[in-house]
């Protein structure tokens, strides 16, 4: 059993801390957000992640998991300090390192015994060295023994616990192999492949992985747009491609594109890093352009089908950036809603988890209690996020509620022939017409 401190109680930090405690380690989770910590102390989670509330409760009750805002308390006697704070984008695309720097400064201030600092935040290549420099600079000759290990996280919101407990691989980067192996020990129970490499390579693996996944989605979206102009069906194209073992089927679903707290900022940050070193990341730039264009195209499709958007009512199903999360950071739905509102439409929406956050982000968005209320008097319905609850709706009821008949299935989840037969003007992404 190890003693671990996890800094940051967001999607990554809270899942990491809770899962480590569930594996038998003694974990203190720290956050500078006192409301978060206070809530966690009373069993109120700051985020929605399936299964997490119960796992937190179990491990708190077992005495293995606790929460604090105090660095001195969190770092007391721990062997490892995991940094899992946010690294959002600056306006120029560069990763904003202020939270990482703050966390490192606080660690340095409270460092009184040897420790391994493990960086789980997604950080620019070279940050591991920077962390080490910052600590030595701050503490000088009195610095206790410490080392820095990069341990990028690959979990996905919505399936974070399962992803953490069953990783495809654990990547560890360090200038100190012994420390990397000590971090590997923490994961031993998971029986996952462990890759130990140098610091910068580990940091790069995370960016390259996210950029590749984003590229696959933008690739299939570009193919979808070509399919539309040529009368082919991208769903079948994707299925046919995915059966090729060299290609595989994951991340090949055409739709409104990617969003969230990772892909957008990580592709931007990688592009920034490349550009500042004199490289020309043309592919990454195209990947981002295609992605944004999917949102614009969705608005254009609605406008074309409705003969303009002024005064029209659009119902939007799904607001979070993907299903099973309440995270709305860079959600395609929200960008599309902003464009619709700007074009003079009224927008009413529903999401199983992301309603209040969406309303705070876009006050003009009307919230509804369920999908059928979203359809009420709508000229068009847009499926933006493919929550399971939207997969089998009663379309007779939807049709009766709607004023118009336009459906834009932004994730290609519905049976287009069925909806067409029912009299809807069905629009998908990368779909051929109905041939009348
Ligand atoms: P988040 O925004 O949900 O949470 C970050 C937390 O850190 C917040 O609670 C904030 O209050 C806290 N914090 C900020 N500064 C602090 C400080 N100095 N000391 C203590 N706490 C501090 O972020 P997240 O989504 O969990 O992402 C964290 C990191 O993990 C990012 O670098 C992200 O790119 C990476 N990552 C995220 C995901 C994901 O799916 N969200 C997946 C893999 C990697």
C-alpha cells in the first residue's frame, strides 16, 4: 500500500485518486476550490461520471480516501504527489500552464521529505524538466530528494473508471528509471502493459495519441462531406473500412465532430508547439478546420432545409460534448446553438446531465424537461449528442409535437429510411438522398 496525494479533483484527479484508493492505496485528494472539497467531504461530487459517486463513498467509508485544500496536510508523509490540474488553451492555442505552475510552487513550498512527483495533466513537451527546475530553483540546496515522472492519462469521460482500471497501456516517462518503476508498482494490480520511456517522449505520446484520434474523426467527416456530394453512404463506407484490420472501426463515426476538454486544446497545443519550433503542422491545422466546419455545415443544412433561420424554432437533443458526461467544454452543440441564435432562431434543448451548465454558458437557450418538449412546436430537430436515451424515441409523438418536419441527425444514430417513411425531412451526415 502506498501513500498518494492527488492534486486536482476534476475528471482526471478525482477518478485517479478514487481508483488508486479502491486498489488499496491511501489517498488524499487536494483541490484549491474549497467548495469542491467541501462538497466531496459531504459526498457531493463536482462532476458527473458514471459509477464515481458510489466508488468515492465506498473508499471514503473504508478510510482510504480523503479530501483537503491544504498542501501541508495532503503532502504529509506521502510517497507520490500526482498533478492532475487543468491545462486549458490560451488564446494563441498554447497550453495555459498557470495551474500546473501553481501546483508545483505549492508542492515546493511544502516539500519536507523525499517524494516522486507524477504529472498526469496533459502538458507541453519539456514540462517534466521545467517542474524539476522550478522545485530546485525554489528550494535551492535544501531541496529534499525528489524526482519527476510523466504519467499521461488516457481515460475517457463517461467510461473513466473502467478506462483507468483497464488501461491499454500505462506510459511512464522519467530521467530516473528507478522512480518510473516505483510508479509502475502502483499500477501492478491492473496487469496492464507498462511502457517506460524518457520524460519528453511520454509527454509527446499523449499529444500524438489525441491528435491521431482527432485526425481519424476529421478524416471520416471529410469523407462524409465527399459522400454527400457523390451520393454515397458514409456509415457503410466507415463499416467497410473498419473491417480492414489495418484500419479498425473505432473513431470512424461521421458526425458533428469532436469537442470536449481534451482533443481541441491538445491539438491546438501540439500545433502551437510545432509552429514555435519552426515546423509546419499542416495536417493538424486541417484536422481542426474540418472539425469546426462540421458545426458550420450543420447550421447551413438547417438553414437550407428551413429556408432561413430567422424566427424558426430549433430543438436540440444533447448539449454535452459527448454522451455520459456533463462536460460542455467546446461542445459542438453549444457552438451550433450560438450560431443558430445569432441567425435569429429560437433554440430549445435538453440534455440528461448538462442542462444548467449549458444555460449558464448560453442564457438565451430555452431548457426543456424531455425530448418531446424539445420537439414541441419545433421547425427542426437536431440530434447533437448521442445519449442512449435518444436512440429509441417515439417518433410518432415527436412528429405530432413538431411544427415542421426537419430532422438533422448529427450523429447518424436513427433509421433514416424509417423516418423518411414517416414523413420527416431526414438529414444525416454523409448520407445520400432518398432518390425521389
Ligand atoms: P478539470 O478542469 O476537470 O479539473 C482540474 C481541477 O484542478 C479543478 O478542480 C481545479 O480546481 C483544480 N486545480 C487547479 N489548480 C490547482 C492547484 N494549483 N492546486 C490544486 N488544485 C488545482 O480538469 P480535468 O478534465 O480533470 O483535466 C486535468 C488534466 O488531465 C488536463 O491536463 C487534461 O488535459 C488531462 N486529461 C483530461 C482528460 C479528461 O477526459 N478530462 C483525459 C485525459 C487527460
